[in-house]
C-alpha cells in the first residue's frame, strides 16, 4: 500500500534531497520515496508499506534512475521481510518491475541473498529481515561513496580533455541526487566542475516524453546555483553546430560487456552528434551498472512504455504567470499510435570514456571493462 503526504520542502537542498529513506514509525517499517512524478511542482513523499506499492512506484517512475532503482529494490526486499510478507515472491516482483536498468536486479539480489543466507544459518525470520535491511543500507552507503568518487574521476577527465576550463556541458535525462544515495553520476561530475568554477553552462535536454531533464535536472541545477539552459531534445543538433558544446555527460542504465551503453532514449543521437562535431562523449556510471553477463548492445532488453506518454503531456504543471504560461497538454489526435522505447543503446565506438568510481576506461573495450570489474571485486 502507498500513502502520500506533502512536506515543507525547506529542508530539501540541492545535494541532500532525500530521494529515498527507510523509516520505522510505530505502525511498522516503511519505505519513503520523494515522488518524482510530482516534481518540480510539489515535493510530495510516497510512503510504501509493501512490495506491490513499490513495484507500482517503480513502474510509474515515482522512483527512477539506475542507481536509485537498485537501492529501492534492496529496501523493497527488506520491507517485505520486515512486514512478514513472502520475500521470494516480493523479490521476483521487484526484479521484474523494469527490465533495462541492471542495478534494480543487482540491488534486489543482494538483499535477497543476505535474507536467504541468514534464514539458512539461523532460521530466524527477524534476523533474516535485519540482514536484508543491513544489505540495503550498505548498498545505499556504497552508492553515495561511489558517487563522490565518480565526480572526482570525472572532473579530472574533463580537465584533461578540455584543458582550457570553462566547460559547456550537455546532459540528457536526470542523473543527480534524485537517482542516487549521493550526488549522482553524470550530474555529480557537472556539479563538481561547477564547485571549482569550471562549469560555464549546463545544457539540459528536456528529455521527452517524460521530461526528466526539464522537470528534474533543471530543478537540481537551479537549486545548486548552476548556470543552466533548457533545450528541446531536437535543438541539440543546432547547438553542436553553433560550437556551443564542449562535452556530453550522461549516465547509463546498463553497460554491456562490449561497452554498449543503454541510457534514456535520445542518448544515442547525442553520441552521433558528438562524434560528428569532435566533442567528447562521456558516460558516468557506477561499476554496478556494468553487466558482464550481457554480451553486447543487441542483448540489452529495452523497456517499451505506453503510447499515451507520447500522445499526451502529463507532467505536473508548475504555477506560472504572465505571457509565458502555456497550459495546453493535448499533442496528438485521439487514436494516434506511438513508438515509445524508454532507452536506446549507444555502441562503444561512440563513447569517449566510461567513468566509474574505480576510474575511467578510455578507449572503451571489452578487455578494459572486464579488467575494471575485476579490480573492483578485489577492493
Ligand atoms: O526512465 P528513467 O527516468 O529511470 O531513466 C533514467 C536514465 O536513463 C538515467 O540517465 C540513468 O538511469 C542513469 S542515472 C544515473
């Protein structure tokens, strides 16, 4: 079951947005999500008391973004265990909620394994539930740490690739604190550049159809005091042609063993543009997003979403006044069919570098990725 309540918003800062938190009120444990479908109009929390509510929150994108999906999945298993539900059933449902971001499966499997191991060892359901929660908390903490290490590595790489400073960076979708235990992936690198005075401008793709760029990245950029400009996705070409983009920074939902990158639909065209215009195209993702079990881009399952997300605009309305206020939301005739993949796949040869918490891989090759994953396992 899910419940909603509005919070004041005053305590939600650009770097401390509680996208997810575990709480234990007297009525029993809950998982509290910042409902991302309502941003930026309202900061509303969604309270999940069972796994089906969390599955629905994942499908509706109330909680979203690869690293956060992993954290949510792990807490979801812990929630089912703490509330005495069937943990195996809950874990299956959570793992299957969305197919592309591998982090969801990684998070669910980690908490499920901890639960199984403790149940097998002690036979005690309460202790097993605690083990699942400890696994979720560890993943949450590790993601925050990975985030700051990615930011540091990404900043070094940006400075190497663009020695002049004053970076004008284009980003797509939303990759900040809203998708992470920390400050995010690609956005965290831009934020690091901003903090040291080297980000001249963040170009924010609106990211149709669900507007994660316009609603969420612009929200995070504004709250961080960055110089940012929003553009429609199809304006990116003319921006490159005008020489206004120095680098592209994006996140990833799954990186296959050959270095193919699945990310929000619209990423691949940016990689093609970047190559044509000789601009670095940088992917920032934690090692948990690299899936050596998926051999190549063609093997990545791309989520197909409902057509109404394209034929209608359903974003929450931000109160506006004066001449700029639009108000219309119908964008296609009734009965129009829509093509609506949630992600696309960028081949490794278009990716300048993949930045992880363990360092950057460039050029992107299967051997270099396997070596990085090996190194990460040994730490
Ligand atoms: O459909 P979404 O909003 O979950 O898609 C999110 C993205 O594509 C992000 O770019 C990706 O998860 C990387 S976030 C660090």
